[in-house]
């Protein structure tokens, strides 16, 4: 190799590395970081109604298209991709990618079974493909569901350490794709996972008198998107406002209907 050719190769490599670094840095800087108090809509059932006047939508990643996400973006919304990462669902198009060895007991919903989250080498590529889908459809963030299997009767001897390891893997998969990621429920592990997650999603903390446990997210400038199913807004909204939560009442099927604080 001539000196001129060698110099050209070095310069080309340097430019490629600089380009990769710039891309990575841009992704990190541009990742959406929702702050406390943002109003939101959570709709996982039926065709998404884009008319709700809120800045954040949380919708099903599989059942909505790139065009659906783009339509919400044109209306000025940020859009969260709902994806189940803790249970197998027999109605998803990638259901056959999960070997039977990782399928545990039912999680209480028809057609769903807990996953053996200890099997990182099996689950990681499946979740990578799911998060690729969220990224490619243009979502801003991911809501990974069922990330507290260790506290449930899954059929596997899962520990808190197993859950931390899995949840951190999930957060990393989102971040490397430029997506922000929310911690769904899993209140006991908030002190350990606060740095790994960009926001929180919570169900029924008011009903169980647990909303104060979400304070670390708010103090860190991170949104807490919260719903109650049985409690009326009059029973929880004052406390939600005091704590800085983004709260509303929803029906369990998570259709269009909502009663915000």
C-alpha cells in the first residue's frame, strides 16, 4: 500500500468513526424526555381516535401503522409504542418466535402466558425486532408491559435480581434505537431503575395508596403517566396534582373514553 493510499484509508476510517459518533450523539440528544404534568391519552382498543387534545398518545405498537403514527405527529403529538415484553401473546404475529420453554403460567388475560425473563439470549433478539418495529414506525418511545413478573406466580423462580437485569436490558434496547422508555408499574424497583428509564407508567397507585412511591420520577423531572380504573377523579386528582402526576380515569379495556384530572 502506498503512503497516499494508506493516508486515504486512515482519513476515510476517521470520517466514518466521526459520522457514527455524531449519529449516536444526535440520537442521545434528541431522545424525547417527557416532563411531569403532560396530559396523555392511552388507547389500546379499537381504531385510535386522533381527536383527543393532548400532547402524548400511548397506542399499540403492532396494531398501528407508520401512517397512524405520522398522523398523530402531524397533529403535534408524541407517540408511545405499547409492547408486551413480559408475557407471550397468542394473537401477535411473532408468536411462533417464542420457544415453549420460555412460556409460563397465564398472566390472567386470555391467550397470554408469563415469560421466563432469565432466558436473555432467547428473548433479546425477539424484543430487538419488536423495538425495531417501534422505531421504524416512527414512535418516540416504548411502553414495555409486564416488567414485574418476579412478583407474580409466573411458573418460574424469578428473583428481583432477574427482573432488574431484564428491565435494564429492555431499557438499553430502547435507548440504542433513540427511543425513550417508560417503567411500567414495578414500584419496588424504582430506586434501582430510575436512572435507566425516562418516564413511568402506572396503574391504580391511588387505589392502593402507593402514588408517593413514584415521587423519585417527578423529582428527577420525568413524567409519570397514571391511570385509575375504579377510583373516580374526585378521589385521586387532588393528590395527583400535588404529586405532579399525569392522571386520568380509564375503563380497563383502554378504549377512547377518558376522564382526566
